[in-house]
C-alpha cells in the first residue's frame, strides 16, 4: 500500500529510507497489544478463567459430594463451620453445588452459541455471497423466526419438547441462529463488494478460494465478536429455562435450578438463596465485558 | 411515504403466515396427539375418540391447520383443554395485565437509557461516561429473574415497604394497587435501560465524529441546537431497537411474571406449558408474535418518516 503510493508520488517527495521506518505490526498483533493495555478486559478474562477452574476442577476445590445432603444441616447461614457458603434446602454444601453447578450452566450457555455460530454463520455467509434467490429464501425464513421474541421462542420450543438439558440447548441454538444469520449476511454482502474481492473473482479464482481467503478473512472477526456477545445472553436464558423448570431436572446441580429451589428459602436464609443468581450475574457480566473489550480492540477505527 | 408504508405492510403478510405455520408446527414437533397426553391411561378408546372429535384433533394435520387459522383470524382460539373455558377471554385479561407492566417498564427504561446514553457520549471518557456505561452493562448482564428475587428480598422480606407478589384486588384503594407495580416495573426496565443506553452512546459517539456536527458548531449554533440535530440523526436506529425491546418486554416477561406471580400472559403461558394446554399455548404465542411483527412494522414506518434516506 505505502509502496504503491510512494511510487506514484515518487518524483515530488523526498526519498524515504525504508530501513529507518518502524515495521508496522500485523493486525492481530496490534489487537493483542491493545488488549494487554486494557485492564478491564484482563480482569474479566481472569474472572472467567477462575470460574472455569473452579467448575471444571470442582473436585480439586471441594471435597464434599454435591448430592449428599443432611437433614440436620438444612439451610445453614453463610460462615457455618464446614460449609463456608451455607447449605441448601436439603442440607447439601452450597459451595460444592455452586462449583459443580457451573459446569452445566456454562455448557448450556456456550454450546447453543457454538452450534448457532456454525449453522447461522454458514447460512449467513452463503446468503450474503450467493445473493439472489438463495439469499432471499434464507433471509425470508429467518424473518419469520425473527418475529418471535427470543425468550418466548426458547420457552415455547423447550415447553413443547419437554424438559432436559439437550432440549434446552437445542431450543437456544434455534433461537440464536436468526440473529447470527443476519449479522453474517450483512458483513458478507459488504465484503463481497470490496474491490479486491471483485478483482479476485475477475482474475478467475474459484468461488471456494474467494470465500476462504478473501471473504472469510474479513467477516470472521465481526461474526465472532457478535457471537461472544451472545454467550452472556445464552447463559442468562439457559439458566432461566432451568429456573422455570424447563431445563435441567433435579437433583442435578445447575445455577438456574438451584436459584429456583432456593427461592422458597428467601425468608429463612436470604443471602444463601441469592448466591446461585449472583454466580449467573458475575459470569454473564464477565462475558459481556470481555466481548466489549475484544470488540473495541478489533475495531481499527476506534483506535487511531 | 404512503407507498413505502403500503409496501412494508404487504411484506408483513407472508411473515405473519410463516408465523402461524411455526406456531402450529411447534405443537406437532413432538409425536403424539395432545389429547392422548391428557387422558388417563385407563380411559376407554371411545372416550378418547370422542374428545379428539370435540377438540378437532381427529382430522389430518393440514385440515387442522386451516381450520385453526380460519378460526384464529376471527379471534376464535377454541376452548382451553384444561378447564374448557374460551381461550380468548383468558388471553385478553392476561395480555392486559402484561401490557400495563410492559408500557410502564418501557417508559422508565427507555427514558433512563436515552438519558444515560446521551450523557455518556457527551462526556466521552470522563467519569459520567464510565459510571453510566457500567450501569448500562450491568443492566444488560443482569439475570432479571434473579434481580426480581433480590428486590423482593430487599423491599418485601427484610423491610416491609412493598408487596412481594400478585397485583392486589379491585377492592383495595388505587394507591395500594400501584404499590404492586413498583417491583415488577423496576425489574423489567433494567434490560431496556442497558440495551438502549449502550446503543444511544455508540450512535451519538459515531455522529459526533461526523463532519456536519463540527460544521454546525462552526456556524455558531449553541450546545442545545447541536444536540437537537444529533438526536434527530440518532433517532432511527434507537427507534428500531425500542420496538424490539418493547416486543421483548411483552413476550419475555414470563420469568419476571413467574417470580412476582403477576397474572399476565407470561404466567398464562407458563401454566399452559405445564398443563400441556395446547390451545392456550398456541393462542398466546401467536398473539404475542403478531404484536411483535406489527410493532416492527410501525417502527419501520416511523423510521422512514424521520429519515427520508430509509424510504427507497
């Protein structure tokens, strides 16, 4: 780019010694540098890593059994010896339940977005690149699903399929496909009209090569950033489905379900009853802030 | 402008038809007849056949669809399978209650969101921006069903300021009945506040970077007339999002209505799911989705009225 402009304006400008110019860092390297300078993003990434550690490595941070209750130890307050975060309505250790419960909450939050990203992203890139009849067809079908508020659609699908983790993941995947198709279609349509994509097509590159090297390289970033912003919504919604009794079934530990079963106990142990929800909140907030951090680090226009 | 509105209206018809197909199909994604699931296993085949005929579940699927669609267009959603009362009456009562919550929550959430977003953008990078951006992100990340529980804890359990559940009965004085609204409205308004606040901030920041803003100030306009120009330019995307958010408030209040035991459409839907009351389920989802489509239609037309560039 700079070489070409200098060649054109060559005779009138003083010759610049190429050796003295600082090398321009690559795009991803500069994104990384901007991320390292952002304390909020670093902090929330650490929080997410910690949550991942205590949930996946639950047996390492707690020795209690998440299913083992005790009639004598029901609904103990925070700070009870042996039960640092208290116990739930059947006397199970809440810290243990929170650690194990995060596994399903995170899984049920991340998996739908992953599935929807794979299906919705492909459909969107296809619709945007192909355009014409195929594009119109895909987008009109998505418009129909867009006509349902997302929570309503998820609850309706889950309610019809019956409760269970698989059904709630399936329902949420269907819910997140239309927005991902829309976003990928928009960015692909924009990328397709860029001059170098036109040039690649004109010079006889195969459709597959054009999509792989020129289109995907330009649309993947924005689509991924959008998908990460959906994770927070997905975690809230999947826990919400369990909260309604449509997701995971008892006695499986899961934050939404725990919040629901402890709801009756708010008159006895208010702080203990609020803890599972606090975990959902911290996790979704962290994912939201991380997504914001990546978005601004990847947006070249904001970081001149 | 009229041509645009008319064309947009025509585009909504196939979408609405698609919506009816999805709502109808939703019920049939699980194999089995709705009546079979309701009847006790020891019921005789004759009675089951009689019940199927009474509720119209004995005909082929496509006949059921057209019969259902034809009746639904006339506002006849049949009888509830659970208690055999007309669906329409239950639905109207529940929708009315949800509307009260949604409209109040929208008014609170949208005005706070717009205010916070504007202040954030105009004080970009300084402490008001940081404070309100944090508030908006919190609003977006809050699981509102948890927030509902926490608010009940703080205002109804630990202190006795506000009622925790229900909407009171007609006999109580107006002031008392208004108290029942406070907690649900506050809970529901947090998400629209966050979402709108973030969009207003981003849109206004983008507009502030455009040349015409500098030109207006250079021309000698004072602060407020410039802000008026910014508002007009920021309106279309914000309006579109407000339409979506209002739809979410109507259709997505199910979790909050469950916590507060508010007798709205969300509560009705929740009961219908657990009772497997198909007619109520179909009618509630269909009516809410239709509202959502019409709302977006209105928003599109309003956008075009504000910004001539959208009318093409």
